[in-house]
């Protein structure tokens, strides 16, 4: 083989390897960008639809909201797994199925005003914000409230208002609400939340002790103001804390 021929072969090989690497790079980047959306589609099919959640608007919101942006960076790769994850300050972001179930139970309507007690990461608030006109959400751990507010703003969820405080008392200035969701468990249903529910409104809340079984309840206020309660499922939430009261 002449040295010129060998050099030409080497050049072609180098170009081929470079082209292959470039292709892989492009594919790799594409796959990286699509991966969260693919993981969300699988999460919805396998964890949420498979367990009976049917509301198409809820399923669409669960497919759209980037859950991996609501968990600490070190846990991004676990964001779409079938379990709650730690978000710091001894708190957790709920399992995707539980978020979907609670949201479906609320039967959110496009012009509803919603209240959440227990902002945590802001994920449940982001899901709800896709389905109602405005979400008011209260978080008792101030740094969590600040982080959630920043995160929701960065991600473009403009119809969410976050406040640091004790959500047991609800948000009287913004009441009444069509839907209220509580994502930490008190040992009784806070009367202020029931009071701030509109006639026709829905309240979804885990109730029980920190150590015993908690039950997820759907509480509805009918047009005449009567309260109807249904127990939906056993659940495990962090306890609802009270400002100025000893922790359980
Ligand atoms: N909905 C959250 C997860 C909630 S974890 C999410 O999507 O990420 C429960 C949260 O409730 C915790 O962040 C906890 O600090 C908060 N919390 C507990 N007691 C509270 C209270 N009295 N008022 C407001 N938030 C409270």
C-alpha cells in the first residue's frame, strides 16, 4: 500500500469516526431532552391510569409538568419513580399516583379558585394550576415556601400565589375556594378550611395521627351548605404542623 493511499484511508476513517460521534452526540442530546417526557408518559400509564385515574385533564397535567424540576438535583433521576421523595427539611413530595388521585377527587374546573395547605416543592400546586384559574398555596417551612415560589415563577406557573404560614387557618383574604387540598395530615379536619369552602366545593384531606393509619377524605359542601364526607383510601402523609404548638 502506498503511503499516500494509507494517508487517504486514515483520513476517511477519521472523518467517519467524527461523523459517527457527531450523530451520536445529536441523538444523545435529543434522547436527553425527550427522556423526562417519555418517563412521564410511562409514569402516567403504569402508575396512574393503571390504578384507575381517568380524568383526561388530570392525566394531561401529570404528563406535562416536569416533576424532575421539583425534586433536589441529586434525585432528578428518581423523579418519575412510584414513590414519594425527600425534598429536605424532613418533608417529602408525594408519590405521583397520590397527587393524581387527590387532584381527580377535587374535580377541578377551569374557572375554579384553589387553596393548597402544604406547598412543599410546589409540584401539586403546579399540577392544579394547569386545571383551575388560580392556586393559593401555604407552606409552614419558610425556606420551602421561598424555593417553591422561585421554582414556580422560573417554570412559568404564573397563576400560583405562595405564602409562608400556617395553612390550618386557610387564607381568609382569598376565600372562598371551589377546591381545597391539604397535603399534610392533621388529626382532625381544620374548621377554617371547611368554612372557606364554597357551596358546591370539594376538600381533599388526609386525616389521622402520625403513627396510626391516616385516611384520605373527600369532603363536599352541597349547595345548601351541608357537609358530606367520603373516606377514599388509607394514606401516609407527613403531619400537619401548627405554628406555636409543640410538634406531635
Ligand atoms: N404538596 C407538596 C408536598 C407536601 S409535603 C408537593 O407537591 O411537593 C407536606 C408539606 O406540608 C411540607 O412541606 C410541610 O412543611 C407542610 N406543612 C406542614 N404543616 C403545615 C401547615 N400547618 N401549614 C402549611 N404547610 C404545612
